[in-house]
């Protein structure tokens, strides 16, 4: 899903993604459509890209440039040379990849809205399963486009497999009912201690978490009253593992269970 990288090799991006998780990720964005014939501006954009690439893991839409492959073939033809078959092979490979990975890529783009997927314990498995489901459904679409080669018939099997896989993922991620809640130390004092340790570095008037200058979404959890006023919202965020954000404050499974149990018991205080 990472583009080939036009100027900066993709290897560096992959390496950073795997081994330097603390490095910030950025999606580069710059005006493109009206500057293609302005060499000065293009040079400025290139300079900007290079500088940013030195510090961040960059997802660069400018690198997703299949046109380069086509242009190389075209140029060879104009010069009376045989186009290098490598370009055609690479082009076909990209095109196949793009065809089958359309749905997985779309899902990955909107996945920040679905904390139950990336917040799952085996989130890598969830991603693989959803990718497989997307590829499977795409197989069905592709087959349908060529139905005329098989007397108009298309097997619904790949689509069914894809849907089944998605249903399986949904079932696996379903929140588990918990057993009536005999969590230890489930007192309000204990909950306040967990919130103080795991949440208020962000959710307070003056966050101590670097990068935050105000409580995210204006949600303050820094007094007993404010905690009690937001229990249902907290329940949702903790159960889906959306919070603490990226688990930067290292909440434990026991603490999650304790908080959920306390809320489900009616937040006694
Ligand atoms: C590293 C900072 C950080 C920590 C730590 C953190 N949060 Fe958050 N929280 C955020 C951000 C950022 C948002 C906004 C997310 C969004 O709008 O998509 C948020 C949003 C929320 C919301 C949703 C508010 C709304 O508008 O609906 C709740 C509830 C919440 N957090 C609860 C918690 C709880 C409970 C904890 C501790 C267990 C916690 N957060 C720890 C950064 C943090």
C-alpha cells in the first residue's frame, strides 16, 4: 500500500514504519494541478518534500505516479526504441495491485473512525482479514465484468467469502459481556486514581502531555464531578480501546476491566 517512491526510495519509509514507530507520520499535501508548467514552483515543492522526508515518515501522493511508466514507454517509442518490457511488467503489476486493493485501501483510510478494528488486541490479524475480504469481493466484481466469457455466469462464491470474512471479523470483535463485575478495588477512589494516571495528562485544563494545549474535545476529567458526568462516553472509548489515545499512558487490561465494571455497576460513588 506504500507507493513506490519516485525520488526517495520506499525502502526508507518501510524501514521507518517498522523500526521507528516513535517517528511522526505525515501525509504530504501541496498544490499540484496548476503548477506543472512552473519549474520554479516545482523545484520549491521538491525541496520542501526532501526536507520533510528527513524528519518524518511521509505518505506522499506525488509519488503515486503511474504516468511515469506510461511516459517512459511512450518516449522509447518516439525515439524508435523498443520500450523496456520492465516498464510494462511493472505497470501491469501496479494495475493488478490497484484493482484488488481498492477496497482494503479505502477501508484503511476511513479506519480511524473504527477504533474496534485498530484497537483490537490482534489488530494486525483484523487488518489482514479485512484486506482478504476486500480482495475477495473485488475478485467477484472483476469476474462479473468478464461474465460474457462464461455465458454471462459469475460465481457468487468470492463475494460470499468476502462477506463471511467480514461477518467473522465483526463477530470476533464484538464486545464481550462480562461476568457481573467482581473487579477488585472497584471503589470510586480507585477509579479516580486510574483516571488521574491514564487520562488527565490530556483531559485537563492544562494538559501535561506534549502536543496538547487544551483538553481534547473540551472533555475534562480532572474532578470527581466531571468523571461522573461522562461515564457513558468513557465507557464507549475504553471498551473500543480508542482511549487512552494510542495507549500512550499505558493503561493495563485490569484497569480497563475495573473501569468498565465500575461503570456497568452504575458508577457507585
Ligand atoms: C494522549 C492524550 C489522551 C489521553 C491520555 C486520553 N485521551 Fe481521551 N481523547 C484524546 C483526544 C485527542 C480525543 C479526541 C478524539 C477525536 O475527536 O477523535 C479524545 C476524546 C475522548 C473522548 C470523547 C469525547 C467526545 O467528544 O465524545 C472520551 C470520552 C475520552 N477521550 C476519554 C478518555 C479516557 C477515559 C481516557 C483515559 C482512560 C483518555 N481519554 C485518555 C486524547 C487523550
